[in-house]
C-alpha cells in the first residue's frame, strides 16, 4: 500500500505540533523522514497512523483519506510514549505484549520463538532497556509485521538508542522486500551514517 502525507499539519497550543509535512512512501520500499528528535517526529507517526486529528492537509492510504483504514493497516513501531514498551518490564513480557498487540498468539512458546529468532532468548528475564538499540528495533518490527492486517510499518526514531543503524535498516529493507511499506523516522545524522539520501524532512513540503 502507498502511504502519502500531503501537507499534513497538526495544531498545538502555541505552535504546530506537526508543521506542514509531505511525503510519499511506496510499497516494497523503505522511506526515510528526518527531523529533530522529539515531539515533531512522534506527532508525524501518529498522523501517519490515523491516530491524531489533522488541522490541515491529509494522509492517504492507496489514495483514500480514511483514519479508520490507517489505524487498521499502519502499525506504529516503538514510537515514544505511544507504542514503545516500558523500560522496566522483562524482555519476555515486552515481546509477549507486542505479539498480543499484533493479534498473534503470545504465550510462552511463541514469545520464546520470537526472541530466539533474534538471538535474544538469553535476555528474557532482564529489563527491556537491556536490549541493544538495533536489536530492539528489529525485534519490535518483527512483532508488528506479524499482525495480519499490517501493510505499513512506521518505525519511530530507532536511532535514539544508539548502536549500528545498518542492522535495523537492513531488516527494514527485508520486510519491505516481503511486501510491506516501511517508513523510518530518524535524525539527519543517522541518514549520513547509513549513506542514504534524504528526500523527506519534517516540516517540508516535497
């Protein structure tokens, strides 16, 4: 599915939470949007997922401006204060919770399988904050991708935890090749690390 933001704007009490922003995220591609860490990127994620009211502009999924359809098909991954697991919960609990949110079996066996696939089963009893940043992003993307209705992943600032961004970028590209539309929200410095051209920026109309 193609996800488009056309001058999407979200109002704030004094200044816009999301200044007018445009982007086009085609299917089977990873689309990067850069901006300063914080409220703006979080608000953009909410707008792309149909989870906040726009003051102006539109967000379209395959040409339709339908918030309910966005909420069904767009999965927000590790967005701060929205879909990010709590730091203090055990890794196994966080993984189980993410599977449950994706509407998948979330008992001990599927949770162990998800962690084992990422080589994280040895951390199952530790706090979720102990997971390295790149491993965290990959784990949460994999859980979100298991939701049957998921067509779009919006990955919120995976670079905020440090580590090698090429690890989660490679997994994002794999998921895109499997048929998903993937949007990554991150800092401009991360794009430079990845040697990726930046076409879309927060607060810019392409």
